[in-house]
C-alpha cells in the first residue's frame, strides 16, 4: 500500500490518506504528490487522514507544513485528522496542533 | 555486523550499573529505516513500550538522519542498557553541528524545517551532544 493516496470527495475537498512510516526517505515524494494535486485541482479544502500513520519524523512534519502552506496559497482550508495518540503527542511537542486544526 | 551475544544468566547484572551492549550498527541512507526498525525491536525487547518507546525511536531517528544528511552520510549507532535504562549513542565523522543547533527555541508553525533536534531533545530523559570539526556524537537516554 502506498504511503499516500489522494482523492477528491463530493463537494470538491481533497482527501489525502497517509499510511505507514513517513520519514526522510519518502517525505519529499509524498510532498510532491499532494502539492501537485493541490495546484492542479485548487480544492476548497485539504484534509489529511493520519489514522494509519505509524511513524512520522521531522521531515514528515515539515512535509505537512508545506502542504498547509500550499493549501493556504490556493485559499483552501487545511486540517489534519485522526492522528494516533503517539503522533498527536509529537505534533503537540512540535507546537502544531492549532495550525493543523487539532483540538 | 552481528548483534553482541546476550550475556544471559550469570552475565553482567544491569541493575548493578554494568553496561550491557544490545546493538552496534553502521548506517547510511540505504540502511536508515532498517536500523530504526532494529532499534525499535531491540528496545521493546528490553522493556521500553508505548509513548516512551515511540519518543525514543523518533529521537534516535532524528539523530541518525542528521548524520546521514549533515554528518558525512554515514554513522555508527550503539544501543545499550545500564541501570535498567536504554541508551543510544550516534556518532558521525561530519564537520560538526553548527552553533545554531544549540538554539533551543521552538520552531514557528509555518517553518517547514528545523524541528529534528527539538523533537529529539523533548523525547528523551537525557540528551548529550559532543561536537567538533572531527564529528558529532549524540547520546540519548530513554524516558
């Protein structure tokens, strides 16, 4: 199963699903897949589903920030959804909960 | 490289302050992920679990990744147990960490990089850096 898949859902939002381990070895490719889709489709919203992400490193977090910025440049809302408790803890340590729309 | 043999019954008693080596690995970009998996499995076998295990693996991975990206492309990792704690040392022969790496301020949310050392420092009980023109050595002690 690929580490990333991108689907357009009814209403036009871009639904990104991340899976497995996102780290320095694949984050640049994941970033390109998502940012290309944002640039092509200009969706009203970008939602990143994180439930199946087992491991995330700082380059994966940087990738999410870049996607957030690409969404902002396309005037799209951006939200990260359903991180595991471990990844949630990591995003809290990174100070990104509010920016990623997490409680 | 083979894993050092488990001292087993009659071997050094970790509770007595002896160091028990668990894993020694040389790594580069091609083995970064495999070594991370080995460190995770080994740390779990020796008692780390849950959030403490995840934070430790995140921290170790940030330091090995730094060695690959900025420390000459290769490094050596040692994992050991002492006094019931899991510790890891990552050494590279790169040009040394820049002075700015001692900056402990948080990274602003809109910045795409610069979070590796922050995450590593905040994920462990103890974080020790020795760095100079001959390379960098970082020691991490799990929570």
